């Protein structure tokens, strides 16, 4: 029986795929647990509509990510950490602090897991931090670390 998977099913296929499985497996397991629907003409039309809608949503998300990249270009985040002589830094600036300051000052919401340079910033001066906002859309945030003795 041909079915359209509604969720990922291990060793069967991914969501949205049309797969051929045994009739009993389809009726008693996949369809009963709402993991799949029978592949009829109507369900195939609905699947096509969903794929078109998903592509439109992806394009919209990519354009929003590109707009956010443009917003990030002029931004310079400043942090102050304790430092000693010769520019030794006692402390660091984490991704969590960067995300919080972006949200508070500029109302830009970025998930801290999207930051590619995950190591805490432990040096004085300006550092470029890369952020992947969407697949293939990478922006940079300039972070300036100032020291106080």
C-alpha cells in the first residue's frame, strides 16, 4: 500500500515522502498511530499544496534573515570586563551576553545556538562574531571589549 508519511518514521522514510509498505503495517501501525495517510488522489494534491506553501515559507524566512543581516552591519556591541596590566582580561564575553544585549538595545532576537563562534571572547578590542541566521545566510556582529582596571 502506498502511504504519505506525516512524521519521520525510522527505517521507513521522512515526513512528506510517499512510500510503499505492507498493507497490514500501513493499516495497523502507520495509519492507526497517525504517522501516515493512504496515498489517494486527494491526499497527493494536499501534499503538493503543502510543499508549495513550505517553499514560500522558506523564501520568506530567508528574506527576513537577509534583512536581519543588513540590520546587524552597523551595530557595535560594547562590553566592559575587568582587566589588569598589559591587557590581561579577567573574565569574558559569552554568546548569552551578546544575545541579551542585541535583544535589549536593538530588539533583534537571535538564538544563541546560531552563533558560529562559540568560544567566549577573552581579548580586548573589536571582534567579529559570525551568526548563521538561516541556511547559508551568515551575518557578523562586531563586539568591542573594553577593559577597566
